[in-house]
């Protein structure tokens, strides 16, 4: 009988822990990211742009959430790819606060390629590196479309 009681108590405690983490961080996945040391959470992740023509600039928006008790500043994005921050920078994110950021991405490559890009955010945090993940497929374009 005591084994059933311990099992039931364990399930209730697990439920309370998961519910608290979801309430505090918005999702269980975000809570796990914080527990492994990530201080800035990006959603959606990845950003799925769908089918895009090569060389076409596509705007998108993400929400960043500061999971620390200290304010953080987003300075911009690393110049490693064809993605740029359209929001006026620097962007201040208060402790446990969140901000929406506007980006513009111009995919490069050959039609039919699947593209997955990790864009590093430049922040005042020296603890960890945060990335905006972008996924898209480059289209053949209207004039190159295959016949059906």
C-alpha cells in the first residue's frame, strides 16, 4: 500500500514541477534550455520560411525572451550570412522580459536546395551564444517550374 502512495505522490510532484516550469518559462522546452545555461530564448525556432526564390528577401519576426534576472542588450547579428536585423539596434531586453525582432533574410543557393542557417545574435552576454534558426527550400521560380 505504501508503494502506491509513494508512486501517486511522485506523479503529483512531477506534475507540479512541470506545470511550474511551463508557467515560468512558457514551455517545458524553454525551461530545459534555461536549465542547460541558455539565457536568451528565441521563438519560433526554427523559423520556417517555406519555399522561397533564390535572391528574394523575406521578412520575418521572432520573439526573444530573456531568461535571466539581468537586462540584456542585443547588438545585432553576425555578418556571416545574408540575414540582417531590421529592428533598430541595440535592442534592450529587460530581466525576464521579451521583445519582438524583425529580420530580413535573402537565401542564396541553387533552386531545389534545402537551406538551414544558424544566425548568431550579438549580445552583451558573454555566457552563451544564441542563434536564430532559419529553414527554407529554394524554389525553381515561376519561369523554371517543371511541368506537371
